[in-house]
C-alpha cells in the first residue's frame, strides 16, 4: 500500500465548503492506469481511502479466480474528511471524488514519483449530502445530486465558475445522477416519497418519469452502459439489479439474491459487473449473464462508491461544445454534432442572440439586495413575490460580500473578497469600476459597508484591522474614524438625518453608536450584556427599535435606548449573515440556510420568501430603507445636537449671519383669534428679537473675525469647485467646535445644527479659525 500525502482543504469565509477533488492519473507510469477500477472506502482504523485496481479485467479476473493477486494502489485521505461519490474524466486523466463537507478541485498525481497535491479550484456545491457525481466530458460540465437541498446541479468546470440548479422541484431525496451527453440526457434516482428514476432532456427541458414505485423500492446507484445505450440501477432493498432502454422500455432485472442486500455500489467494466458491499471490503465480480466469477477482498470497512477509469466510458463525440463553451456566454449543452443550446446561471436570462446572458433588474418599489459569493453574483429579490434576478452577467464579482446601495444614483458598492477591493457597479451590471486611490488601505476582511448618499461618503468596517473608516469619494481620500483598543466592530448602519453611526462590536459583544465624524468621542453603548457577537442588525427608525442576530442563532429586538429587550426567534443551527426590515417582516439570510426567509413581526411566524436556493447568502439590504427622523429626546442617547443635521460645505443663511440659539419667531394671527392671546404672542415675539440681537453682539465682541484663506484650488464634497482666491467664511457662534479629523480634514460644528467640513488641501501646521 502506498500513501501519497493529503489533499489540500479549502475554506471560504469561515464556513465549510463542499469541494470536489480530482486526481491526475499519470499515463506515463509503469502501471496500466488506462484501465482502472476505482472505489472509495474506509480503512479498518476509519481512515478514508481511494483504491485503484488497475489492469485489463479480461486478464485479471481469470487470474483472481485462480488465486493470483491483482495490482492496486491505495490513497489515504485525512481522517477528518469523509468520502463519497466518484466519477472520472478520461481526457484529462482525472478522478473526481466527493468528500464529506468538501467538494473541491485538488490536483493529485497517483504516481510513485508524484506525491504532493496542488490546489486548482473550488466547486461551490455547499451541501453535506452530495450523493452522486457525473462528468459531461463533451460539454465540460459536472452534474451532482444534492439530497440535502433536493436538487440536481451543474457546474462549468473550465474554471470560470458558473453553476446553477438544473432541477429543484418535485424531488425528495435524489441519490445518484448520470449524464449521457451524446443525446443531452440526464438521469437520476430518488428514494424519497416519490421513489423512482427520472429522465431530463437538457436540450428541450422535457422531464419524464421512467420508473416509479412499486416497480422497485429503493433505487440508489445508476450506471450508463455506453456501448449498449442502456441504463442500469441498483435496488438494494429489493436485492436486485435492473436495466432498461433510455426511454424506459425493455425493463429487465436480475433475480433477487441475498448477496445483493448489502450492495452499496456497482460498476460495468467490459463484460463484467463489479458489486461492492457496504459492510465489508469485498467486491463481487459477475459476468453480464449473471454468473459469479470471482471476488476482490481488501482490508477495510465497506465500499462507498465505485467507478471505472477507461476510454470506453468517455468515447469521442463531435460537438460544438467540445471547445470550451462553444461560444456560449456561460453553459453549453450538446444537442447533436452540429447544434448546441446555451444556458445561463441563476437569475439571468438568455439574450435574443441565444448566446449571451443578460440581466433584467425588476422595476419594483420594494426589494431586497443579497450578495452570494458562492454564486459569484449579487441578487435583487422581490419582497412581494420572492422572484430573484441576478445583477451581473459577467464573471467580474469573484466573491462579493459586504454591500451598500446608493439609491440616488442606483449604484451598488461591494467588497470583493478575492481581489480585496471595493467596487462600484450599476444595478444592471453594465458599469463596474474599482474605487480609485483608496483601496490600497483596505484590509482582507471588510465585513460591512454603509453609504451616505448626500455627501458621497462610503463607510466600511475592516474586521481584521478592528477599525471603522470612511472614504470621501469626491475627494478620493479616506480616514480612520474609529479603532479603540479592545473593540472589534463588525456591522455598521448610518442615521444620516441625525449624523449618527451605529455599529456592533464583537470585542465587547455590544451594539453602540456615535457621531459619523468622530464616533469615539461621542461613543454610547445602547445594547450590552450580549452572550455572543452580533453579526448583523437592522433598525426601525420610525419606531426607534433595533433588531439583531448573533452568532448563537438568536434574533432579538429592543428600543434604541436598550429597554424592552426580547427574543424574536431562535435557531441554534442557523449561521446568520444578513438581516433587513420592512413594516411587516424581518428578512433573514444565513450561510447554511439556502433560502431567504422572513419572520412576521407580529406573529413571529417563519416562512420562506424565495424558492430558489442560494449558495452562500451573505449581506442583505432592504430598499427603500427606513428614513430616520431627527432625534427628538434624550431617551435614545446623549449625542450632542450640534451633530444632528446633514453635512454641508455651503453654510446656510442663518449660519453666515451668526444666528443665536433663541431664534426669532414671526407669527401671523388669523382672523377670529382671541385678542388677549394675540397680545401675549406679540410680546413673546418682541422679546425674542431683543434677546437674539444682544447674543449676536456678545458673539462679535468675544470672537474677533479672522479670515481663512485657502491658497489652493479644491473641490467641495458637494462638487463645487473653488479657486485659490476664494476665502471660506463661516459663522462664529459662542460654542462652536472644530475637529481635526486628519491632516487633511477640518470639521466645523455649529450649535444651530449645521456641520461642515472644510476639504483639503491644507498647509501642515497651519492653524485655521472660524469667523463671522
């Protein structure tokens, strides 16, 4: 027995990914790998193994029957992996095999001189129950059956990463899948409530039941006889093997035998049928006439699956899909030697040229936005119907995670986990750019984005750097606004009306808030005493209520002052990643829940919003977002009111004239008002004018005017251009405050509620003052 090391294990974003591993069989080796029987098993100690029994069965079957040994390799896999379904690709000399919780492309050389694996790519199946694998060697596709999410999927394996569900309705527990690309036919078995074997025509979408119960009880393994164009199946419960033509006719079966009751897999190899037991490492060999010939016995705990590596299983086929995708944008399906059918991924539509894939964003008033790095896309979801549309038709979002939306320009901002940049794209995916001059400062794990549309400022959380930063897009600059020791911010939400920033902190397990410009100095904890990190949250500003989901699978809510806290929903198995709100529902995304779900805020009833199964749901946003009102009392925090209105670089008339905190009031008295009340109001207004005049005079006396001269041209955050001769003049109020956010930013706050930023450039060491 030879041990050639262990395959590489790959994880994406901390969650376990299903991988499909393939091994390269060296045709130049001394052994005859061109004909091999391959099976997956567990060794006596429980270690997963792959065994290659190589050679021509016409030679070694008689030798085994006469007591001679065959030739084989055994490949040991890591203990922490399971082992499952198998298939092979002869032209590339690859074996594909499924391992529990890992469905990867990992290149292995089964050759005494080649022992080290090398990583190639991932197949994003994201399921713990891949029960069958089948390779379409003609159209470069992998099909697999997924018993966990009741679907049949396909993946385009030329490393462009496209995949989609082929069938995801009326399945209960699909067990195996096989493809016959010469006629674009797909077959699968199902052992659930609708036990049977079905056929799907990939060229026409015609689906039909070939056999159903009570014809058989539990069809598990399927095998295509390419030479005779028949489909074989294993019915372990009925202890028999059957076969039929591809249209369901000509059904025949072997007589039931107690030998077959423990058979878990089988393979056809030349004139022989190989049957593997699941309770021992014994493989029985029969001929096509059902005559027992010999058996192969190896140390182990049972045969899991079996396949044959041979050119007869991948015969040469003329196809327009043979060269990659056959000009199709995503999937190419072979119809015949001259015709092909193009297909598109989830949420995309085939264009009128029947080649390209196009997006069609929904023109609706209410929708959700979802990133799915496993699907390599961002999706728009109707909250009324659950319809799903993809928002890109190109392979340009390798792993979109954190997400923000600018409704004023219909731009999406997302973090690309693979290339570590933040991109901006239009809703239809036609315009996509990388944010310039700022992305060099990004870390490797941006967990949340939030966008201030009025001022074109993008806030982001760098989870690795334990910081919150802001990108001023019009200035093409950024500043770190929050990174205190011990904190680890995870998710952010903006209250642009009140200039507030909310964030969850996984260092202290809290939810906090502060000003958008300097949250550290105005920091206030509003939710504390949490038992786990808050991974996502959403705010109902109109009702001053916050909802959050933590890493323990609990969703809670409370008032924005931290009172009235209660549990909304619990699922210890849920790995929540996104949460959004409207007036009636809480929408939730979880990396291990493939559908977007919703919870009624009144009844707390849980239901599915989408029928489509996603791969790795991540960030979830609702549009239109709740519009926050101005802070109306101290019950929701003690943030100074001086930071409670939108940023503006052009002061209002009230600011420039030096208005006081007691604003004069003008009241017009309508006819029929009681004369006594009118007199009182008139006195009040007069007093107001007098007090305001005196306060303005005191302000001028205590703060002599100083002119700020900016000798350099600059562009304001509102897009106005100024030349060097234009001084900036701001009102001087008794309690104004300034903040130097960085050597390039000056923030001016006014007690009246205005908040302005003097944009760069500045001279180092120069003191700037505010004048009347």
